[in-house]
């Protein structure tokens, strides 16, 4: 039986003067492979070349990384905005819209959840510590695969069907978050401070955005988060 091919979007990375370009944390492709999929990376070359990859895929992961350029939700940069990559934003917005039209399953992770919201008309909190001063720490200082805080999961959501719990532990490596949720999306998990931690598309059969990093929790031995990738791969067949 053919394994589902899962495209993974990529960040810009500069390692040395001579090594610059595609970067994606290895937990993404290792976890896809470990759960039975075939990972392929989508470089930020051009919108046309990225869209040309979509017919080859059975599923799409929008990965984490840079801040989203606030121009894509009609705002100017907050003083605490981090580095952005405008070509990546444009490519991912185009990929998300086309993938939804093509009924392709999408798992959007961290920045991925944020740009899923932006691609559908929502806005972001540009910097949690300064814009939401009562929020907890969402940028953990301990290892990436370890959990950091609770999230409360909506009962009749797909996420709840996958996890089987209304309260679970997640890791947290983000200083931005979803602010105004796009009309097409529904909030399905929030942290105890009210920060939105997961969204699902209201109509599409599988388009989930999570603010945490399930790929690194799986790499750290968390089986519950493995269920998220199993669900993506099942939807991808
Ligand atoms: Mn968090």
C-alpha cells in the first residue's frame, strides 16, 4: 500500500555565510515518517512552484517559524515583532487556500495555526507579553519536547475526538497568538489565560491548527500527540 505523501512548509535559515535557505526542525519529518507517512519539504521558491507541489500530496503540514508579516492582516509592525519572511507568508497563504479548495487535509502547527487564521481573514496578537500582560509564559525555557501548560479542549471538536480529554498538557514556544478568529474557523482549545491554542475549520473535513508543537512532543515520547499525526495520515488516504 502506498504511504501518504505529506508536504511540510519551511522556514528561512542562515547557518553560515555559505549555508542559507530551507530550514525545518527535524521533528516534523521524523514524526511524519515514524507514523507511516512520506515527508517532503516545500521550499520558498515561488508561489507557482509551491502550488505545483500540491497535486503530488495527500496532506499538508504548515510548520512553525518566523512571525507573520502583519501587513497580511492589515496592521503595522508592533515594536516587539520578530523577524518575518514575506515570501514564505505569501506562499503559505496561497497553499492554504488552494489546499482547502482541493479538499487536502491540513495540520497547521504554531506559526502554521497563525497563518491559517490570517489566510482566512483573522488577525494575530503580535507579541503576547506586551499586548496580553496577564498571560502566562508561552515561551518555555526547558526542552522543546516537554510540556509546559494546560489547554482546555472543546468537547464536540475533532481535537477532543483525537485526544479523548477536555484538558491536556502542551508545550509552548510562541510569542504570537491568534487574536480575532477567522469566520471559517472555530476555537477548539484555549489556555487558562484565554490565549487561543487550537482552531478547526468549520466546514473542511480536516483542517486543524494547534499553537503548540506536537511533532516535538511525539519525538519526546508523547503518544497522545502521535494521535494527531495518525488522524492526519488517516485523512490523507
Ligand atoms: Mn502556549
